[in-house]
């Protein structure tokens, strides 16, 4: 498996516009895109920072992954996941599965920016929700 870089850090937020304001006005970072990701029941904004991105995620439904995360986090946002870019996500999932690591997704699904994504279970990664991603643009 070839891990190329940290693609992005997913940050759950309760108010996307307020979060964007901090990163743009406070830190002077640009926002390159806004997108609704139906599968995740979230609206996302990508904020480039060096060679990686910050992915700000606001839930559009309390029963979506971000809504449930915020509820479990006492109504607050926070770091939701870390995404690692790989060359071949199908091969990476097969390799990790063969090694016995717990996968949330055994096959990739569509993510923001047209990327193929898949999540590993936090019990396999020391408590971190880790996303593998391939391709896409932000």
C-alpha cells in the first residue's frame, strides 16, 4: 500500500458559516469548495492548508454520521476523522482486510470532490476514525 499524504482532517462543526468565517477571516485561509455529500448527510467546505486540507462538515440531518458525532460530543463539534490518500483504495482495503484490520467499508463509496473513500474502524487504529481516499479534487 502506498500512503501518499494526509489528504485532510475532517472537522465536525455545528455552524458551517461561522466555522468558515474563522478559517478565512481569522487564519486567512481560502475556501476552495462547498459541497453537499448526500451519503454523509452533510455539507462540507474544503480549506487548503499547506499540502493538506481541512474538511469542515456540518450535518444536514441529526441521524447522519456528523449529527450523531456532535450529539455524542455533547452538542459540540471537533475532529471527526483523518484521511490518508492512497494510490489504489481497493488494493489498500484488501490488504488491510487480509491483515485482519476492522473495516467499516469493505468497498469504496463516493466522497466529496469525486473521491473514492472508505473508513477503517477506530478499534483498528487506536481510537481514530481513519478514512482512506483516492482521487477527487478540492
